[in-house]
C-alpha cells in the first residue's frame, strides 16, 4: 500500500473522508503550483515499482478548490499565538507516493483542495499503481486514460506525442502547458511551443493533468490546461532498484535507480535505456527503430533542518538523447490496407537525432504557516531531423491521395523505388531541420495559510521570469531514385530557413482558497507580460512583439452531503502568438466554463463534468507535422470565433471480497463537439478553406477507456480497452470525404505480474492484443498506423 497522508475536514456538514489512494496534497486556490512536499517519516522505505493498486483506483481526481482530493489550509487546525515559532500541528506538506525522508522537498505542482467532497474543477492524477500495472512507454497511451485528453498517433511509440485537452488541436502538444516537477520542459514554451521532446514516461512516479480554472496557474498555454510529469523522489534509506525487459521487434528496456539519505543530505541516480528495432518494414531493407537514453541525478542538503525557520537546497540534473530512424512519409490508403507496416524506399535516409541537458536548483524556506520555494532552471535541447521534405514537381500528400492518376503515377513510382528519377521534377528533396533551443528562468512561489473571521484562507503568490529561444537552420539536398536507392543529385545544398526567435516573459499569479462551512470559493488571477523578437537572416527582416494579458478565474463548490457535491468554474483562456508574426495577428483567447458533480466514498468515485469553451479568437500555427510547406512554417492563422463543448465522465470502484484480493475497475468517457463560427482561409492543410459551421480536425466525438483487474499479494492480471472515434483530418462539416477521416480504433492491452519474493517481480505485457491496424493520421504525407501487437517480458528487483 502506498503511504499517503491526508488531512481530514471538519465542516458544518460534518464531512470527513478517508485518504485517497492518490497523492494527497495541499495547494492553492484554483489549481496547481510549484511548492515543496514532505516525504514520509524518516526511515520509511519508498514503495517499490511493484506496489499493488491503491484502494481508490489509479486515475484519481485530486483536490483543489477546484481540484479533487486534497486538503487545504482551510481544513487544517489553524495556528494560534501559542503556536508562534514552531511547526503547525498539521503538516502543511503531506506525503506523496514514493517520497523520501521529511527533509526532502519535491518540487512539483501541488493542488489545493478541501476534501474529496469539497472540491471544484477537473484535475486528475495517473498514479504509480496505474503506471506499473500496464508498463506503458507511450505517453499518448497513458494520457488518454484521463477524460478530456486526446492524442493523434504518429510513430506508434509516442516519441513525439501530439496531445490535446478539451478539443484543442493536438498537433505537437503546442496548446498544452508541459511541466516536469513544476518546471516547463518544452524546448521553447513561448518561442516555439511545438514539443518535439517528451521525457520518458516509464521513469515517472505519477502524471497530473489539470483542466478548468486550475489552468490559470500554469502558463503560458491556459486555453486547455497542463500536463505535469512527476519524477522519482530521493529515498529515505539506501535503496536500489532494477527493471529489465525484452520483447518483440527486439524491444529492450534497462532501468536502474540507486539512492541514499542521511539526516541532512541525500541523493538519487537514475538511468534508463529504451530501444526497439522498429515495427515498420522498409522497402529494400534498412533500420526503422530507435534508442533513447535518459539520466537523472538528484541531491538534497538541509541547510537548517530544525527550528522556526527551516531551509533546504535541492539540485536536479538530467541528460537525454535519442537516435530514431523515423519519418513523416506514410502510405497511400491502398498500400496501407495491403501492408500497413510498409515504408517506402524514399524514406531510407530519414533520421532524428537529438540530445538534451537540464539543471534545476531550488531553495525552500519554511517558517510556520509560510513556505517559499524558489527555483532556477535551464534546459538545452539540440536536434537534427533529416527527412523527406518534398518532391520537385508535386505535393507528396496529393500524390499519395491519388497515386494512380496519370500525373501522380510517376511520382508514386519514385517514392516507392519502383521507378528511377528522370528529371528534377521527380527528385526527392531531403534535408535536416537543425534546431537549437534554450529554455531558462527563475520562479518563486510563496504560500501562506490564515483566517479572517469565519473564513479560512490558503493564499498563494507566484512569480516567474522566463527566457527561451530557438535557432533554426533548415537545408535540403536533391536525391534521385536509382535502382530503388537514393543517390545524391549533385546540386548545391539549399538553405530554406535560417532564423532565430526569442522571448522574455514575466508571469505572476495570485490565488486564494476561501472556505466557509460547506462552501469553498477559489478566485485567482494570472498576468503574462511577453516581449518577443525574431531575426530572419535570409531576408534580413527583424520583428518585435509585445503583449500583456490578464487571466482571471474562479471556482466554487458546495457540499450537498458528506459524499456528494456540486462545483462550477469559469476562467479566461490564453495562448500567445509565436514571435515573428505580423502585427495584425492576435493571441488566442477564450472564456471557458465547466460545471459538474462528484460523488466519493472509500474505494468508489464518480465524477461528471460538462465544459464549454467560448473562443473569441482561435488560432492555428503551421508546422511541418501538420503538412505545411517551408514558406508557411510557424505562421499563425486567426480563425476567429469558435465553440468547443462536451462531457467528461470518470468512474472507478475497487471490490474487496476478502482473502487479500481486490478487483479494481474504472472507466473514463469523453464526448466532444466543435464548431468554427467564421469563414477564413489558412495555409495549414488541416484547415484550408473554412466555412462557418465546420468542425475542428483531430478531435474524436467519442472516446472511452476502461480497465478491469484482479490483484493480490502474489501479483495480478489487468485488462484495458481504448476506443477512439474516427476523426476528421481537415476542418469540415457533414460526411467527411474519403481519405480525410482516420479509422475508428479499438485496442486491448493485457498485463500480468507475479511477485515471486518481496524483492522481485516477473511481469508479462501484451499491447494491442488483437493486432488491429488502423490509420491514426495522414499528416503530413500519407497514412500511418498504430503500433501492432507487441509482447514483452520483464524482471524487477528492489533492495
């Protein structure tokens, strides 16, 4: 059982619930904020990754007066004058799963709440039990277990996820704020929000998804919400852990952790290697797999461990790299139906290579009911993606949409290697997109609990200065197809883009959780001040941008019974324009509403939430992954007014018949409708010529995820099912034309584990059990599949 500490509630309704199986936390008014979290008592060992399921399930909404499951200062005994100079009676920073000794502060976003029945808003945690149960490496597969989250498939492994929340376009997750332990991890979150980097989710302790009014505490993207990855804690005592696995397509994983602590200091070192030979079959032979490495080191030193004012220093270092033989080139629909795992010969030279470093240094100061966490961070990311860009005389997407026409047949023959190139028109242009990113900043969050008359407050004030930049140098060379192989055409290398975008941003937020009896009101406000600059060295153009935006939000909750409550919230959504845009381009803005009901009892949970996002200006930014040509890359289109609305349902129950056995079941469902309200024209082929009433691309109308399992002391078996409705690939209305709709997809996963001793576990996993082959996307060039059936077997050892 995972150690969890949760403060109870003493409200006029008499509501007091048991600790949830999730992360019990305290936070600020409308959502998640960077703040320290205590570990479990000294000497308590952290849970192994083979920990059994928690009583309350796996995807737990967590509390915030606006978020579910965690307590606020409003629920804790309040300090009196006699308490001055000593720690409060109730821990302000309760334990998280896997936490270490009390001296360690975990710099993650912590969510405010009152109790599991006194909350407002939609925030979910995917907990360690869920992450361990299915041993998934694909972030898409994990995030889609949460209602309101969509993902567009690309490579089958989740190397470059495309994630959207509540109807926003999932392309490169650029409309979602992404964090690791409370720090932005996107390569350039302001200057180039398209996220070509995601951390390996297999090394995460938990994953948090924030939606609703809580979104205003994480920026700059607040229209949809945020996704935060929580890394492993420093252990309380000397601890070692190893996970090795192998499977089909020469899948391999080696994951090791070692850490230790003393009274004042502690450290952790973690490394993982993930690889596969790839499931696609390249015409003529050649590599289609990948390998990734990630290292993380943490250190903690308590400057002042006891007394009225306590101080702790924390350091986190990270290194990651990847080499993947991935491509944007897909197949014609006819070829997909015949052999969905095929890859054309023209993609033989495609390859992504990148490396990344990270550093975060944090200082925590605690004095009574005041806590201040200050973090300085820097992330450097460099990548080169050599890939098929275009053909000399035809758009590749058009060729694959109609490969048998008289005009396209020659181009199709060259792409497949069946015909040799004969002119410059049927040359294949391949080039590396060479990009260097910097993301750095300084952020601080102060939290204070107090009362004013009958009202209890949990006040938070946060500030962040952030700088990021992207240097682009895109080049390409012409290649001829000769005898099924690519041969350099001999022409000089062409530079297609050479520019730099950079942004300075100051973000401030203030929130207050105000509790009175059975009622909770959670007002908050965010301010973003953004200054950007763009230099294009090919044209000599320089542009500057300036923007200030205020984003208020408020959530409210009322307890009808100790188990049942109603909640509602409204906030202003915002997404900044990228640097280098014309002065007429506007930011994305919306007013977002949500309301729902939540019923919670030990081992049972039901939540139903309706949402409505009213856009005054919806924006679209061209990326290569969406099919844009070089001349239009990173250009923004203002789509004007739009409406996105839907329903999210989450339910879970753990049956306990006795004998040490449990039967956890859960289901999440999302219904979404979208509507563009203005006519416009976009260079992004996902939109094209839009007419009022068109639906947005890549948003499924229905999505369902369900799990069922049996677990006991010796191990367990779990089965999951995911259904994703067919999605439009271009904005439109009515019946989608052939070739502009993804396949509806239904997949099943199975995982079984055997705890053969208290220090070891064997596990077996099968993904996509029935080997379904579906078109998950045709962007940018042709149909691409989901991953086929994959089996793996692994061994975990812990000490």
